[in-house]
């Protein structure tokens, strides 16, 4: 179940992971993208963390909405709109219920897919969102399942985004969005969310 407290902890922990791995994320992005995924995500999540820690939220839905709008307005590139779309969709779902965490994550995944037009198996963050959702549905989400889902993107040829221009040369590289998504779900595991 999501509460204002554990959702705040989740997203603050996510921010801390992004901050610690900023250089690594940008390094991954240099291989198959613009090279700025780490710096863009760090800028956006730091702004989000400041908003979360300085706002008295009355609902999880409101919290996700503020997180979404902050990321959309501060993260450059495709990541801001994609993460923002996820959190906006999660905000809507959280209005209905904060008990069903898989339903909230499913809404986030659908938000990303609607915005980015990506499917599973195209070497994007969708691969990790979908794997995390499968694991949540079967109560098997662990650090190991997240790591496996992230690692799988290394073997996929990109067909979406900047990496698609590399065609078969994109194989052998991790997708930076998948890696940052891995941090999101690791942060979820470390929070008091999944019982």
C-alpha cells in the first residue's frame, strides 16, 4: 500500500540513487544516446526531491502529480516527458486506490507506452517497467529480478529513440533509461511499500 510517507521515501531514495550514479548514467548514454541522461535525470530528480520534502501532501495522488510536473519541467530530452507521463498516470490510478500497487505501476507503464509508443523488447525503460510489473503481480520483485531485467536490455537491438540509429551496434550496451528505471524499482523495494 502506498502512503504519502512511504511514497515520499521511495522517490527521495530514487533521487539519491540517481545522484550517486549520475556519471555512470551519462556514460551509458554516451554509447547509444546523447550522453546526458545522468545529468538530465539528476537535475530533475533533485528538483523533485526538494518539492517533495517541502510540501505537505494530503494524498499520494497529489504527490505523484507534483513529482510528474516537476520532472516534465526540469528534465531535458525524452526522459522528463516519459517519467512525467508515468507519474501522471500513477497519480490518476492512486485516486482510485493506493492499496493496489501493481495497478499503480501498470498505469505508469501504460503512461510511458502511450507517450513513447514503445513496446517490450525494444531496448527502452519499458522493458524494466514491464518486468517489474510481472514480478509485482507474482510477489517476486527482488533486487535480482530488477538487475536481470536491466541486464537483458544489453542483448536487445534498439528500435526506438536515439539508440535505434545505431541498429545492430546498439547490441552490447545497457539502455540508460532501463538502468535509471532499475533504480526506481530498487528504491521501491527499499521503502516500506511491498509487504
